[in-house]
C-alpha cells in the first residue's frame, strides 16, 4: 500500500507514514481493498483533513484527478471511514498534550486558528475551534495576550556602549542607475559613521577606504565589526582584525569581525528603511522618471553620465542626511534595551546614557601606517566617458550642479551633446 500524501510504499500500516509523518491510520480499514479504492479514499481523506467542504472535495476530485463522485457517494465514504467534523471529538487531555508539544517549537508563534488547522491536518483530530482557543489561553497566556494586542515582538538589540559594534552594509536600490551606496552605523548610539555613494560598493578597496577614513576621523576603531558575507568586506575585515590582533579581550583578533546574513545585520538593515522613506525614495523616483522618459537606457555610457551629473549632488544630500540623523532625537521604545536621545550625544557622552566607550584608540603611528598602505580610490565617473563629459561641460559653459534640478538639466544637455 502507498501513502496517499507522499506516495511512499508502506510495507506495513502504522499510525503515521515513516516518510511524511502524516496520519495514515485510516488505511488500516482499507488493507484488504484494491488499489483504486485505496487511492480514492486516500484522496478523500486528504481533502477532508485540509478542511474543504464536501462540494469542493467533489470538484477537486473531478478537476485534479478526473474522478467523478456524487455528493451522496462522498458522504457515504466519509461515514464508512469514520470521518466526521462534529462527532467523536478528540479528548481534551489529548488536545492539551498535542498543543503543548507544538508550543515547544515554532508552534508558539501560531494563533488559535492556525493551531486548530494544525491539529486537524497534522494530527487528524476532530476538534472544536473554541476548545483550541481556551487551551491556547491556558498553555500560552503571554503569546495569547501579545497576539490579542496585535503586538509584533522583535529581537531585542543589546549594546553596552558606543564603538562596541559597527554594522556595515551596502545599499543597492540605486544600482540600476550606476550608483552604489555604503553605510555604517554604531549599534549603541545609532550614529551614522559613514554614508557614501560611488561607482561601486563591491570593490574591497573602496569599502576598506571608507573604514580607514572613519577610523582616522574619529581616532578610534570598534571592538567588533559586523558585515554580511560579501567579498567586498574582506579587506576591511582583515584590516580590522589586524588592528585588534594585539589586544587580549574575548573578541580580540579574528573574533573581532562577525560575518552574518544581510537580513541578520539588524541595526543597519533597520536603518535602511528610514533612509528609504526619508531620502532614497526621492532619488529612485527621479532616476526612474528619466528611464520612463527614454532618457536613460541602462547602457554603460548612460550610467557613467548619471554618475558624472548626480554623484556630487547625491553625496551632498547624504552628508546632510547623516548630520540630520546624528542630531535628531530617537524616541524611547519599550522593547529596546538601548537608550534614547540624540545619536551624536549618545556616542560622545555615553556615561549620561548608562553606557561606556568600548572602542580602542588608534595611535598616530597606526593611522599613518594604515593610510599609507591603502590604495587611492578610483574616480567616480570612470572609463573613457569622464574625459568626454568634462570637455563637453566646458564647451557648453555648464556649471557643476549643486541641486537635483541642475543635475537633471546637465544630464539632458550633455546626453544630447554626446549623441547618446
């Protein structure tokens, strides 16, 4: 006999299939019947436990399996198999045990309606929804309360002070237009350490240069550095671990850098959502408008022209937003273990916010050394087009744009002059 759910051959009929762990107890009454009956009754059992109405089961058998069964015949087969939704309810003690087991795993995230469905489909129980609701309130009162308040519980981020962890990540929403953004945020204070745009955020030397510039600016490097697993972070990670190699704390050396998935890099990923709402969405719409007007086609020449005209204006806006963010007030949040206040103040005077500086001072000798070994970043425009655009700008008398409006005008004018 075969399992009607996964198709695995069952040498002997037990309560559960050894492959898919579905309840196949109903097959015991069909062991002496033919393959056709087993197949049909198995399908009926499957659709019944999924919660479909009798009319829908008849339609599914016809449309998916080309099996014609009348509604009366279906009701008779269900009765013969002992399948009912309002009789022979599963004992409350059995329900309590099953729900307790489900709550030990990911089931603790489920509400009573989802748990009701799990009990019917996975355990083949005949159960009232109200019984499940009352048992869930008894066995998981905190979860029930949170769900009734529609409260989404996020992971709690904990940090003891500034420079304990810097979170670094790239932002790719403008990459279709040739502009890549990279940012870093301090976990405790939420101060933006750097926010830069350029030709790429995939070049390890570019990301490492951002890190070095930040260390030189602040004269300190963090206790830990967190990034995703992208190759662009390799040089920065190696440089940071080298700077931390002579220390003796628990996160010294290689442990000072932490790889993880991009979505797990909680601090910077959360901040990108604010950035999009308050800044980047405008630029996404502006550049998308150029594409919709057939002024941008994604070619290398067009992306280089976008960078030539817009990078300076965008970087100026990023600097302004960085200043705004670092001096705005973060409101208290009940679920957060970090303080509220202005990021700039929390970073430089952590003692007023029950924190302490966790960074390590960078000596002048160290700063000079790491600065000397870093390669010079490439120019923003890149390729042979930059020279051409510069010559055309001088020829036309265009000034370097300072606002997005003049950047758009320069882009259209230079595009026409270059015949792109």
